[in-house]
């Protein structure tokens, strides 16, 4: 079955990058000349997604405005003959069929995903976390998972290895290699307290593809870590009973909810951007001589 719908949970407070996120959603923090959320939407569109639901929270209406038309700006650009800028601005609103819903209470990622039940209906769907940008020169990260879903079914987790000292910050997966970068996942634990409690250093990283049965599981999932409804707890049921597929994704991952991740993203993407790459490269070379 073709996967045509995606949800982007983007309701969090962004506390790790305060004070910038006091009034600006972390999903709107720029990477060179585009906000984080646009990179994520463009990844979904490049993977064949046509319908996107962005789950927001209080104070995040700016995202709705961003993906809407701006007649005044467009008129000014057209009048001044800035045709390329006009094309870019208009193209943002036409990327996909994008809708929004608000998570009125911060009850966890599982609670946020459950808000998308009527949007998804009875078909598999993709989730792209709103603070994770994955830059791939080849196949988009979420497309790597969609392809695996078509081959293996059930559910697919995008994974990366994390440092041993950081595993307590993430979910840990029990995995068995199938071939190359593809694994069978049969269990998982959210934020293990010790390394010994962890199944492995493989953790879910910003992208998953799930069957619609996840909603029935979420509806009866009790609050877990942090007193929140954890998506990991619901996915664990599928992993234990049916098994899931885990794909170690190709691409550079930037955590845009982290100060250093924001710096990394702007440097790497700045070195790729045609308008900034040469100037930035020269600047870095000169700066390195001073360090």
C-alpha cells in the first residue's frame, strides 16, 4: 500500500534552546535561509507524501502562517521583478496538502500522535519528528523507511547508534541484524536508567512508519516515563507481538532542539548552499588558523 500521509509532532516547548524559543517555535529556527520545519516537509514530499498533519501547541500559529500564501509579499516581489524569490515564496504554500491540529495538553508524544487518528484513517502513515533534520544526498530518510515497510510490513523504525553514556536519554531497542543496515526489532525500553538495562545502543531517531493499529494501542496505553503517554510504549506492543523492522538510516542527522545541533546544521548546510558555500568555506579556513 502506498504511504501518502505523514504527521509531524511539533508541539514541544523547546526548552533546550531557550531563550530563543520563548516566542519562536524551535521548528521555525532557520538553517541558512529556511526554517527547520520546511526541511522536514520537503523530505516528506520528496518521499511521495501528499498529505501532512502538523501537530502544534500554544504559540505556534506562526507555522500555519508560514505554509500559507502571503498576498502582500507576493505582490511586492512581483512588482519589483524578483521572480525567483516570488517562485520560492509561492512554492512553500504548494508543497503538499498541509493541515494543522493543536495538542492542547502536553501529555507526551503518544498523546500527540493519537490526535492524528481521524486524519490517518485506516492506512499506514509516516511520522517525522519536528526537531530532527536528516540531510541525505541520496534517498530521503523517510523514504528509506517507506521502502522497508513495503518489503517487511508491520512497522519500521528509523534508528541510529547513540553513545553509551547517552543511552539513558533515548529509547533502547532489542535488535537482530537481517542484512546490511536492516534489523528485526522485538522489544524496546524508553530511557533505560542504566547501560545494563538497555537492550542495545540502537535508538529510534526522528522517523517511523506505523500501521493504523497503533491508535487502538495508544488509546489504552497508560502514562509511562515522565507521567506521559509514550509512543515507545505503544510501539513496544507491536514489536513484542509481531516484530518491527529497524533501518539504520543513511544521512546526517541534526538535533534542532539542541544548541550544538543548530550550529552543526547551519555549518553543514551553509557549505552546501550555492549562495554561501564558498564564502563560508573561506571563513572557516581562516578561522581555523586562529584556533
